C-alpha cells in the first residue's frame, strides 16, 4: 500500500491513498486541515489605539489608524463583532528633515502610508459603558488587535460629567505629565473639549502618531498613555483618555497648512506651514492663470487650486470626525452632550513675528524686496475664516442659538482658539481684519497712505492696488482696536443668548475673566508659556510689558510712530476686561515665592489643567510641578457657571 501527499489550497492538505490488488488500483483522497503559519511583517503596525468620535444617544464612532491598508478590519463590542468599517488613506501625511521618528532621517519631503479606519457601535444605552476592541488584518493575514477599552453613547441630560478643557498640546514638554495627572486626579474624563493647536505642523505624520524626540511628544501617545513607548525611561507616560472619551476640537492656527507646493525643491513642512495666503488673494491669483490650470472651467479644479495656493486644514479634518451639518462641514459645528451644548467656532489667524524691519514678512510689514510681487507676501496676521456680523459663520451661529436644543441646554459653552481675551502675548493685535497700508512718497518729503481693509475685492486689487505697488515705499498692516471683530460682533451675541463659558487657547497660559454672566477661560498652560503681560502694582512681577526689545515697540514709543499704543496696549487685556483672581491661591507663588497674588499662570515649569464638573456647574483648575515627581496636584481655582 502506497500513500501520497499533495497540497490542496492554503488552509488544507489532501492525503492520497493508493491501494493495489491483482486487477485494479483504487485511489482515495482525504482532506486534512493543517495550521499554516503567518509571517508577521515587522513594518506593519497599528499607529494608535482606537478613540471615540461623534457620539449620539444610541451610538458612537470608533476610529483607529494603521500604516497598512489591510484586508479586513473589525470592531468588537458588547459581545458582537462588526466588519462594516470605512477605510481611507490620508493624502498629506508626510515627513521631512524636521521629523523625528525611530531614528530615521528624511532628506526630502516623504509621504507616509497612514490609513484611517472608522466603525460605528450602535444599539447602545445611555449611561451604560461596554467593553470594546478593534482589530486590523494586514494583507499577509496577520491580525493586529488592540487592548480592551470602554465606550458609551452620548450621555442623557442630567448625567453628571467631568469634561477636560484643554488645548495647545503642540509637542510641548509638559503635556505628557499633564494628561497623566488628569487621570490620576479626577479619573478618566467623559469628554475632551480641545480648543485648538493639537500639533505644530498638521501634515507631519510623526507629530500625530510616533514622534521620538525628548520632551516633544506626539498627540496620540500623550492622550492615549503611550509616550514611554517612544521615549523609554521618561518619567511620565501620558493619560489613557481618548480610548474612553470622545474628543471635540476647534481649528487653531496650528491646524492650518499654508500653500501646498511639494514639487518645489525648497518645499518643507515647516516652510509650508508658515506660508499661507488669504483665500481672497488666491482667487485674484487664480484669475491670472485659470486658462492654463483649468481650461475646462471645472469648479472642483478651481476650488482645489485656491486651497493649494492659500491655506487648508485637510489633514486635521481627515483625522477627526466632527458634526458636519454646518455650511462649512466640520470646520465649525454645534453638538449636545449631556447637559452641555457645545459650539465650536473657527476663530484663528496666522501668527507672524513682531518685527517692523522690512526684511521679512511679519505682523506689520512686507519684505521690501517683494513689494511688486504679492505672491511672496504674508498679508500680515490675516484671519483664516471670517466670523464678523456679515459672515456666513456669524449667520450660522445666530441660527444655532435659536434652536430648541441650545435654548434648553443647562450649560452653553463656546469653544474658539485665538486670543479673544486675556493677558497673553497673542491677544495683541486684537482680532481685527488687517488694514493694508500702501505707502508712497508724496513728493514733499512726506508720505501718502492708501488703506484697504481685508478682504479686498478682486476689482479693487486689480484696478487700484496692483498699479500702485511699483511706487510703494512701504507695505504696512494695522489692526485697529475699534475693529475687534470678537468684541464688536461676537461677545454681545453670546451675552444676549446666555452663553455661560467661552473656552479658548493659544497663549499657553491660564487666565479667566467675566463679562456680565459670560465667563472666559484660557487653560492652555499644559506645556510652555508665551508669557502674561500684567501691570502688577507692587512692582514685583516685572514681565508687565510686551518685550521692549522688539523693534515694533521701539517704533510705538518713538517721536513719529507708525503704530499707535492706542491700538496695541502693552499690557493687560487689550479691551480692558478685568481678570479674575484664583479663588484658592495664586500658583505663580510656587514658581517665585516673592510674587504677589496674580490672576494668571504663565510658567515654563508649572502645568495646569481644568475640568468642567456638570454635576455642580463648576470649572475647577489644578496645578502641579512636573519637574518634581512628588509634586502634589492642587486645586487653585473654582468658579460656577450656573
């Protein structure tokens, strides 16, 4: 008797049995299942743990990232598994010479494979948490599976919540400690309200997923408790937060990339980030080239060209899922979450330096070499999105405030990024539309100044401004205090409609104020600070004026200033709002025991976090010293928004 063995498929074998007698041969095939080993591709990995998005009363979305497309993805929760998963590839995830990842170097801009997977857990019950995990199977058949976490749908009204109010992670040195201490102090939050500036350069993949750079953590490792994976031995690991709590964000200046020109040899991610231009000027520029770039007059091609030649927040919006029922999709949105009605606005602008020397594009001037070539201009600190009373965003905001959900909400919270109030360096200039000043010699030893307020109509640019640039002696920008869009248009609307709290970021400090029944809070001192400018009457706190060494301030205090101190207050809130003092103690005394009671925390040593406790309607702020591993986390301020 003779046995023969041959393979049949990849998951089984066929045994062939041959038996012989005097007259015939009989052959019988018997299938036998065997274990086929799967070779693990060492380059494949899950880039994040899963995190939660878009909660409703009976569902929540689960999102995770891998560096491979995969053949199958699954979400397992409440003892069921679903494979209806949407997978997309992020188009602009890149690295370059400024990246720090796994000891790799990138000589030029290099695209990375980043795949986003999103599934929806349905049939959930408000107030009940269930376990969940996700898995992704790569093209070789190997399944990567996450740890088990918990999810829940949006909470019902009346359910007590602890909501983390944070912003400006930006790879700053104290954020890992900050988020770890949040969990250790108040437990896992029920949600995160993130007021912008998630990373530094939003198209740099490693800043989101796996940056390996001392004291410069990536976003997800910090907020998912995995920093030590990239920095072994670091004393903090971050907080396991996003795996359990949905994050709601707002667009800050660090969510916005500038002009997208990767085919240029000089293009870099830092350079692209710092090179936005206003969309209205990109439309002017488009008219000059449309015959070549869009001969069929395709609206999609036009829109993409304008975005690529102005600014975009593509990568940020590709990473997260926010409500998209507004006129600009996810760029600004409103949502109910338990007792809180949250409005996320788009209030951001490009940041530029303070210099008034015309050898670069700054807040206040253009480079003298480029007066006749506006494609090289910076256009000052222009607003990325309008929010004035004549804007689309303002009309949307007023409509939202007429909804039953908003009017019946116990707590009404508005989230924005840029300095709408406060003591920080970035509250000056105020949020006014820039006024372009084209300066010319008047022929009598003086100057004539023509002024144009942004946004500028294409006809005005073509017929009036462009012809004047050949004889321009200076290009300046002004930001009139009286033109403060937030003060003039937004603050009165919020007060009129009973908004309780405005949560902002941007200046990397903690301070707060109250205008009638409206509370302002900036709680962005999670890493380094850009300073607070406050006139301390005791004379002990000396950082009470914006840096006098900046040539801008030299001009302001000169005999013939081009910029007036009236429009650029050197300290305090520029619109005279009175800062509220901490109710328990002033944390600045922890940094310097000679400091008096101060209404802010502006420190590169201390770290602050704030939470909204909806059970009591209070906002509580805590402080600790991350450099001292035994530092206690201490409540230093508490106020009510009831």
